[in-house]
C-alpha cells in the first residue's frame, strides 16, 4: 500500500470507499425489495376487499370465519408490519455502516428507500382507514 502522495488518496483508500458505497447500495436494494413486497400486499388486500364489496352487493351473507373484508384487512396489516420491520432492519444496518466507516467516510446520504417506505406506509394506512370507515 502506498501513502498519500500530493494530497491524493491511495488505492486502498479508494477501494475501501467503494466497498462502503457498494454495501450501502446493497442495503438500499434490499429495502426497495421490501417496499415492493409491502406494496403488493397492501394493494392486493385493498383490491380483494373492494372487489368483494362490488361483487356481493347489498344482500350478502356474513361468512362464518373469515370473509373477504377480514382477508383484505389482514393483507394490509401484514404489508404494513413487513414494511415496519424492514425499515427498522434497514435503519440499524445503515447505522452500523456509519459507525464502522465514520472516521474515513462520514457522508452516507439519506436513504431514498426509507423515504419511499414512509410514503408507502402512509398509503397503506390510508387504505386501512378507508376500509374501517366503510365497514
């Protein structure tokens, strides 16, 4: 390994910086896949409930155990819980990465996947609220 020459970083420093960036991007991709999964669960749950409301009309019987309304609610809640758990895991992984690389590379940017997760969770909460209000 060579030392800094003329104010330029050595090959080892550049390699380490790139490794930190690759790790951060891997965490972002993982979070985005969780956001995609949660979005699918939320939209599927909302769609099941809305389709069953449209299909059954006003003269529907109450199911014995679980009906489309309860199934839709469960899917939305599962999507929101998955998103919450993924966000907590993502946040702790990014914090650990910041702690390990804080001396050399303090500038780990804001997680765009975390912002997207917050927006999707707001959408999921609105879907959940609309299902409760229409019940």
